[in-house]
C-alpha cells in the first residue's frame, strides 16, 4: 500500500482526496517576513478560516511548502489539521539562497549534516524554531516532502550541496522531493542533477513549471517521468488564465496529463480570502476546476490532476511496515512498497 506522510500521521495515498499540491499556511518569521511583511501568515484563526473554505469547496489535502529557516510553523499546521479535518503534508529542506542571511547554517553545513537533519525531520518530527538556537525542540508533526529550490537560470554551489543532501535524505527515508524552479527555469537541469544522484524522476515534483508555459519543455520534463506543479491559475499578473488552460489541453493531447498536479502558492496575506484578498486557497476548486469542465476537460482528466497524480507523486518510495492512520482514526499495520 502506498502511503503519504501528513502532520497527523501516515495515510494511504489513495485517501488524500482532492489535493492542493503547493500552498503556504503558516509563515511566522524569517528573513523573508522582514524583507516582505506580506509573507507573514502567523494567525491560526485566519488559517483555519481559509482552510475551512478550501474544505467546503471540496478540497481534502494541502501540501505546505515552507522548508527550514523561512518561518515554518509546525504547531500551526497541526492545529489547522485538527480543527478543520484537512490533511496537511509539510516540508523539510531549504528554499533558494536569497531567502537566508549569509551567516545561515545552510552555507556551512555539509551534505551529510543537512541530510541527517532532514531525515530526522521526516522520521522523528520537525524542529519548531528552524534550528535557530542551540537547543532542538521537535514537533509531533513529521515532514512528508523534501523541498529544494534553484535560482533563475542557475544552480549555485550551495544549492548543489543542498540537492545532494536532499537526494541522500530521500534514499534514507523514501520521502518525495519537491523543487522550486524560479520562473520555470532549470527544470531539466534539476532532473539531470537528481538523476545523477540516484533519484528517479518519478520522485520529483517541480513547482512553478507553468510560469514558463513552453509546452515543448513541459513535454520533455513529463517524458522524463517527473511531475510538474502548475500554480498560475488565478494569477493573472503573470498572463491570462487561458494560457494554462491551453497548456493543460496540449499536455493531455500528448497523453502526458498524468505528470501534472495543481497548486495555489498563496504565500501573501493579500492572496487569502480570510484577509479580504484573493484568489484564495480554495480557488482551484471553486473557480479553476469549474472552468476546466466548461472548457471540455473530462471528469477523468480533472481527477488525474487533483486526485490520482498527487496520490502518486507524494507517495513515499521506501518499503516498510508502518502504522497507518485511517479515516476512522484507528491504527493498523500496513505493508508499504
């Protein structure tokens, strides 16, 4: 049985339901909130309100993509999951270089040291403060995905070390790897780097792919076996939404729709309905999916984008006996390939 790891425990991947594959529910501090205060998402009440709207729109699972050192708050994630019933998959790993001060540990830790940290976050629990102090305080929540980010048109030396650490943590734990591709660049380069490190492309989810809506490039990424996450629906500041609709249509025409998941990436207060903004975390299910149906996409295709593909891409690769938390909150032992 394939499984995914949520902040409240492991669940069969088949029970993830409709998934928002890239979101931000809790950002409490970090350099990014100092530079850009609109990134501060530190209200539990607002997060619960926003996620309840998502659940009411038909959503079941959210992947929170804040890794170490950027204000991630595991306690808020746990409380939101308990309050709303939503499943939340949380991240370990690192964002791109510019999100950290030059003195941050990411620029001096070795591959082995970072891999050890991330494997512990996946297997034992996420560190609450982001390793900012000499003491370590772990949440009960375990990470279910490893986040790595490349910069625009380049992979820095520090990022390469982080990628090596992510690959090592993946091999130790089986956790999938989710990447940030800056404006959709370096996607094929990411795949080749991880392939050289022994990570099969089917265990990669490349975020923000649709910010570079070149269907030929997307064809090549999908044919490698990797997954791409599209998060431009509702983001008309990039280009009209029809661009994404046409890109999706082309990918299904090429029989490559099984390599795409949908996300929101609503990391600003102004993007949340709970703060009076938009499009909101529920946008995919309230607005974009109905549009796809009107434009002729089949129920089977939509199910692939929001249910089947996320269930496959966010599954762990390791074979092990683990406790599964079922819908009825009972625990049983399952064999997971």
